[in-house]
């Protein structure tokens, strides 16, 4: 389980994943590496969703 301190940290991690994806498409990486990048970005979105849900529960 990963605990995030604040949204800045989330944004920072998101930017890293975004750079990985952009670099992958620019360099025309092979399918395997592009799939890996896609898996990571999927993992990233899942983590964001989980954090957002947790924050919503805390605010209610």
C-alpha cells in the first residue's frame, strides 16, 4: 500500500509517468516496452482513483 502525503506528490508522480509515455511514443519503442508503459500508467490511474476515493470518504 502506498500512502501519499498530498496532491503535489501525486502530480509529481503523474508527471514522471507522463514523461515515460511520451518518450516511449517518440522513440517508437517496441510493443513490449509500450505495453509496460501502459501498464504503469494504468497502475498510476488506479492509485489516483484510490487516493481520491479515500479523500472523499474523509470529507464526508
